[in-house]
């Protein structure tokens, strides 16, 4: 019995030594402890100011308006407008706020003043006069997970 117990103990010891008890050995001779470890700094991309237009108006039915809005994306793209955000007023869900980036200010202003746009908006449920405000964005919150901006 002593021999069996000793053999079992030796077997367990060999298994533990062979497995290194779940720890890994590192070769400390390769590590240079005289040099400090410096993490490489990641440089944030340089921000470039840009122009935006903010449009507010009221719609009769958001679903109908949104479908027509989506169908008119080619005309907005041709005018140099890129959608950034569509927002609904918390107190009145049919009061909308839209923000577009602008690549060509004159094209954007011409598009906003066009009789064609006025006609499309009226046919698709815009029931108030759109208010358009133009801004030059100078700084953005780079740490934000959302597209937020600060206009100065």
C-alpha cells in the first residue's frame, strides 16, 4: 500500500511539474529592465472646420415625410448636402430638426431656396415654413461616441 501511495504521489508530482502548475515561464534574460516601457501615443486625426445647415420645420405625418425625404437623397447629394442628423422635438414629435454638412455653400443655399424643394416639401406634409440657419463648425467633441458638435 505504501508503494502504491508513493507511486501515486510521484505521478501527481510529475504531472504538476510537467504542467508547470498552470504558470508560464518567461525568459528574463531577454527583457531589458534598464529601458522604460513607453506606450506609443495615438494621435487624434486633425479636425477640419466645416459648414452645416440646420433646418427646422413641422410635418403632418412623420412616416409619409420620411419616405419622401429618403427618396430625395440624390437631389440633396447633388446640392452638396450630407445628412448628419434628424431630430424630433421632445414635446412635439412632428417638429423636426435636420442638420446637413455642406460641401458648397452656394449650391446649398440655392437648393434651399428652390421652388422645386418647396413643392416637394408641401406635397409630402411639411406644414410650416422651414427655418434654415447656416453655421461654420470650428470644433467637435472627438471623444463622443455620437456625432456632436460645438458651434462657435
